[in-house]
C-alpha cells in the first residue's frame, strides 16, 4: 500500500487520519480559562509578527532555516485544542490540515516517517496550518538502548524526520498532546510556545453549557439549572457537548407530542452519567 498521506489529495486515504478543513470557528466560539487565552494570544501575536521580523526587519536574511512557528497545545482531551487550532487558521485566512498522528501510526506501520514528510509538503502546497492531533508519540525521546527493536528504530527515524522537516518548514505547525513532558530535547528547542489547556472551572463550564443551546429554538424545561450542573459535574468542554446531544436525543424520544417535548434537568444528568 502506498503512503496514505501521499495519496491524500487523490482521495484514497482514510478521512479519519487526514483532513483538510476550511476553518469556520473563531476564538469567539471557544470558552477558555484566562491563562490559556493569554497564552494563545501570545502565540497568535508571534504568528502575526513573523513577516515583520523575518522580512521587513531582515532577520530572515541572517537565519535561513528554522523560520517556522511550532506550538504545542498540551492538555486533556476535550479542552479545546482542536477548536483553537482551527481558530488560528481562521484568523490567518488559511486552511487547516489535520493529521491524526495516532491513527496514521497505527494504521500504516512502517510508513510513518514518509507520512510526516508528506504532511509538511502538503501543508506548504495547500497553504495550510499543519495540526498534528494525538501527537504524544511523535516527539518522544529517541532511544539508543532499544534501537535494535523495529518499532523503536522506526520511532527514532520518525523523530529525526520530524526535526528535519521542522527546520525547513516556514509555516505554522501545531502539536496537540495530552502531556507536555518527555519530549525529545531537540524537539523541545523547536517549540516556540507551550499552551496549557486546563480543565474548565465552574465559571467556564456554565458558559460552555449555555453556548451549546440555541437561545430561541431549543426547548428547555423550567427546571434546567446550568449553574448547578457546572458546580456538580467537573467535565471538559467536549464532554459537555456530548452530554447536551445525548440529553436532546433522550428528550426527543419521549412519548409525547412534539410541542410538549422538553429537555429537563434529569435528561442532562442522565446524559452526564453516560459520557
């Protein structure tokens, strides 16, 4: 089988592994803790000032490589990393090339280094922000002790290819990881900014609950209390979204005339137990 990323733009690869997104969501669509939002604003400022520094200020003439911008979005699943990558691409007027690294690695063993190189080429050709999702394994420390094992040998080659591509890439690349630890030191040096995505607090959770609901069309019962849900149930934004959809499905399935169906607090609480 040929490399899935190399065949991406001929339509012969898994949509789960690689996807080109025309960004729709902006930073107004995501609710984040204040510190995370400040870090994101700093990262975005680096992107916007990149041309000024390396073109008009002439530093690109002194530094011919390593001119790209690499960011690491670290935090638990469902905390807004993918939405924020899309928002950055939207703010730059660029596409977002999403690579599910775990999917690529597991489905096409032996071709991971080629796929990494192909992803960077595709991002350049498509003028896209490159986003590696589930990327914890991509930049782990290279090992000499286990280098004789086929898997470890490929992992070491993958990191080497990644470092080479990062050095040559002049665009924006974002890695989404669950942990900001155990990175290869050479990879760590190429990351401009680590943005830590924390689990939302009570205030953020209440806002996330509310933003999932259409203000005029969603039939909420009078007993719904989003503040209480936010206080009682520590959840990620992704889990809240899933709970809202589950609650809506349960309410829609109630044996009552459509006009009488409403989403009650109990629907939300049962949905929370299922996510």
